[in-house]
C-alpha cells in the first residue's frame, strides 16, 4: 500500500519517484518522508510513498521482519515479498498517466536505503537512486556490527552478490550515496562509504560515468537521519540529472510542514484477509514436506535412507569436519575425573568441552551432552549420566553457551549472516557433533557414543547429527525437542530465539519424522513427549519394525 | 564400622540431670531411672537409636559430599575455556573469506558478462 502524491498540474512526461522507508514505526506517515514526498510533488514529480512491512499500517506481528525466515524454512524466499512489493510499486507508479519512464528515482533512509539499493540495482527501470544510511558491504557489516534485520542478510545472497556488487550494478545510472558522520544507529560514513565507492567507482568508470556516482556525508545533525540537509542534497542531485539546465528548479527545501498529515489521515483500508509473512508460511507449511510418505518395505526403506541422507546433507550444507582435541588438562573435581579440552574443528571452530567420568576406563560408554543454554546449565543432568556409569563429554557447539557470539549486534544476527554467505548454522552444529563423535570412537576406542540434548535447538542439531553419522553415533536422547518443524510456524517462533532452525528449505524436504527415519534403526528417544510428539512420531514404530526393531521414539 | 558395638562403651550425652542412677546410688533420694541402658529392651532401643543416628550422619555426610561434588562440577562446567571474544573472532574469520569478491574486469563487456547471473538469480 502507499500514498500517491501528484502535482497540481499534470502535463507532459513527469519524473516518477518511489519513496521507501526504513524502520520508522510511523511508516509512510513519518514526517521526513512526507516532507520529501510533498517536496518532490511540488517539483512536478509523481510520487509514490510506499508503506513497508512491519511499519505504519503494516506494523503487525505477522509482518515483523524476523518472521520472513518462516518462509525460508518452507523453501520460499522470505526476501521475495520485500522485492515484489517494491517491484509492484514501480509497476503502479509507471502505469500512471504522464509517468516518464526515463526519469524514475527511488530513495529512502535506513531500511529504506537498503530497499533503495536492492530495487535500484536489480530493476533497471530505476534511473536514479539515493540510498541514505541503509547498507554497507558484508565486510563492514560484520566488522562494525551493522548487520541489520533478516532481510539485510537473506539466505544465500552472498553466493551471488555483496552490496558492493549492487552498488556497482547501478552504473552508469546516477547514484548518490548518503551517509551520516555520527550515525547513532548504523552504517556510519567513516567505515561504510569508502569501501562502496572504491568498488563501484571503477565500474562507473568503465561506462565513462564517473560523475554519476556521488556521495554525501551529513554532519548536521550527523545522526541517523534524512532531514533537511540530506534532503536538499537529494533535490540538488535530482536537479542535476532530471532537470539539467532548469534554472527554475528549486534545490532548497520548500517549506511544507503545514501540509503534514496524521497517520489516521493517511490510512488506507486493508482487506480483512490480508496476508503477512506468518500467514503465508502457515499456508505453505500445511503442504510440506513435499514427499512426506515413508516406504513400507525394508529394501525401499534402506534405499530411501541413502538418498534422503544425501539430500539432508545438501539442504543443510553439512560440512565434513575432523575434530582434534587440544589443550587437554586433567584434574579431579570431587569424586570425578575432569579433562578440559578444546576441540579444533575443521580449522574454523574451537569447541570447548569437558570430559567427565567417575571411573576412567577404555571403551567406556559415552554421552555427548549439549544444551541450548550451554554446558554450564546442565550440572544435574551431567551428574546423573556420570552416576549412571557414563563418561560425559559436555561441550558448547557453535552459538551456544560459551560459544555464543557476543558483540554489539544481537547474537542471532550471526547465524543469519552465516546463512547469507551460503552456509547453514544447523549444518555446522551437526557437523561439529558428528566430528566429536568420530573423535571419541577413533581416538578413545569408544564403541557406544550417544548424544543427549536439552532444548529445541540442541535437540535438532543432535537429531541431524544422528541422521547423517550412522557409524559413530548409536542414538540420541532429546529433551524439550519439537516433534515437527511446523511447530516453529504454528507457535510463531522467530530467528531471534531459534536462529539456526530456520534453515532455508528444510521443511520443504523434511519434517522431524523424516529425519528420525534416517536414524533408524538407531534409537532417537524423545524424552517426556507431549501428545503432539506421540501423534507425529507414531508412524515410526512401523518404520523401525522394518529394520527388525520394536521401538517408539515418543513413548 | 560396627553398628553393634557394646552399648556401655558408647558415651552418649545425656540430658542434664539424667543418668544419676547409674551404678550405686549415693543419694537417699530415689530418682526414677532414666538411663536407657538400664534395661535389656532399653539397650536394644539405644542401639536402634544409635543406628539411626549413624545412618543419619552418614546421609548428611554423603549429602554434603554430593553437594560439594556438584558444586565442584558446576564450577568446572562454568570455567571458561575459550579466550575472550574467541567465538566472535572465529565467526568473523569464518565469514570474511567467504564473502564474494568483486570480479576483476577491465572493460564493460567483461563486467556485464560477470554481473549477468546476479540479475537472473534475483
């Protein structure tokens, strides 16, 4: 939805502007956006002031940007609605009478700057763009905690392009990059602007369009803003390229405060059944996974397992890691022998672990213990296993416990970024588990390694590891596990609490039942199952029966 | 430890004023005999009491040892093993080399050939 601003006099071909907004909760009614829209209309432009998901009238839980990953889980790009909304906005604006398709501008602040670079780089109808403090290169985003919401780090985008590429893709079309010197939100000019210019300038130069790539750094007020000084630079840039030689073109702001309207006055009726990210995902999930039926004879079941195991490895991009135990220190902790280890995994990760036993002996049955809240939160559980005769290797895989990434940005943004460069955090976690299980088997002569996991995140990683590592892992016990990935959507979960579970396309190919089926005949035990778990996993009793095992995962 | 040691060798503290009747009385006043060791069944009661006391002591001691063990285990589990900010450093080191690079091009045709997939994948 949006608000159309038209000049009083419509004549001839007139430039088209699409104003997109960022995370201002007022949405299309925010003053600086209204003022820009009114000013452009007063300069003779057709202006579409577009509402953004999660803002203004669309400020509902279902449009929260962190819910776009519910679509990702279903194998439909959560980013697509963002792009399609802008694309449709351009369709509508360019379909207006008097629209000049050669003079089409998009501009916005913050998330609006991000929207601007995305649509204006990929949709060649946008002939001029002014993103304001809305994006940086992947490199500066990760180094300066500028990672933003889900849409700014969409799954797999980094396999195709960085924002440096998008900036360069603007060539040779006029592009003004505006950043703020003392930005109190993100994308400070000091670290953001130069890397973008450095990569885009040579490409503009290939077109002989060096002058069409310009930048502006705002110092007054210098904060995260698209206020008058930034707007006037934008008007001047428009004047240079859309109104060249027009001495009457006004480069200064035309005072328009008296024309500002309230959010209610700018309200647009919405259909009662308007969809949002959550509802879209809910609709999609009901049909997933695509192939949910399990074979009914043993030969077909074994063949299915081979095929689907490869598919799971591919969907979650599970790497094959080797774990090497370093920095071992052994001591006593009361009656227990405790060895601290640092597992170096795949040359990328260091996983901290404690190896705990009451009576060290070769080949002792071993439990790999993990939990969403980290090993330190599992004292009682670990003690119970040790008292039960287990050697316990308790560790914190990627993102949990001591391995949680602590920075200025929230920790859940890092897994989004990992997914954005084409990897899957859940696949990495499962690979770390599998590597440590192989280490125990190969280096410690342990025949029986099981995984015991507490929490929905750890349980999922344990389940995947059990499914893809049939040799070293003899089974797993899952506490507080989901029994269906659809619960993530039904319970309206987001990446803020369960980031790695929203792996792109996972539910399209697998639900938890199918992943457990990959582990059979090894037991995957859902501890303290609820009725849903018993219902979801009941068909697996027959499946285990195909392998000659009488077993119910959720009993 | 033997639980059935001779009761007479076990010196249980008695409440003040009790036990005065043990052995020969040097008092003309007759006190009701409160000493549980005086009678046969009283001795058995005392052994039982002693047994329970020992069991209780053992339980308390054992619980204390378990609590100490758990506290030590908790401390061990909470002990940091990684260097400060190591997860952040490793995360950045993991991501940075995987960020797609800009193609090195020298003319427009090369550039447009390189960027073509971006448009088609979008």
